[in-house]
């Protein structure tokens, strides 16, 4: 499965591109890009949670990871909250929109690149995914290399676009 940097940088790039080319930087502060990056990693909160629950014999990491937090239910809830609070608290709505986008991108990366996910759980337990990079002995090496490549390309892009100062 994609490693942390892939999830974080992909979400940052997606949210930043949306900010630059769709919204044209209107009412979209940079802290939302940070939130997008964090949201891109949040579905994997089930890993430390599984470590804790394993100590009590309640779950195993293999069965718990990529289950409850890797469904479209959570980003859908964030999206509904964003629309509900939009009229009264647009800044709060922006946070929930970005959380939904980052979380969804994480799920898409996991389902396209490695394994399958029950993305419509609890409505359906059918698992979807392309499994483009199967989990064999080389997958870990591939994903760490992908992390490095994505990070370097993003830094080069920001440097040449003269936008790296946006992050200082």
C-alpha cells in the first residue's frame, strides 16, 4: 500500500491545484492545504488504533486495517457536515470539504494501487480495487521509492513555480 508521504503529498498537491486553478486562491488560506495533507493520512489512524486494541485481544492489525476507516462513509459524513454548516460558518465548511477530499484521495490511492477495499461499507461488503502493485516482497521498496520521487517532483515544481515561498 502507498506509504505516508505518497498520501500526504498527493493530497497537498490535489488541494493546492484546486486552490490555484479552480478557486484562483479566493478565500482559500494555506492552512487548508496543510489540513488536506493531514487528511490524506487520516484513514490510516486505524493502524495505531489496532495496535492498542491488539493488546486487549480485540482485533488484529491484518483484519482491522483498511476496514472501517477505508470506506467512503467517513468522507461522505464530512461532506454532509460541510454543506450543513456552509451558510453559517463557511471557514468551518472549508475544513470539512478539505477533510473529505484528502480522505477520499487516500481511499482511491489504496484501492487503485494495492489490494481491494469495501468502499461502500456498511451498505455493501463488496471489495473494489485495481491492485496495480500487488503486495509482494518488492511492493514496500516500490512505495518507498514512489514516496521519494513524489516528494522530489513536488519540491522541484514548487521551486520553479516560485511558490515554495507559500510554504515558508
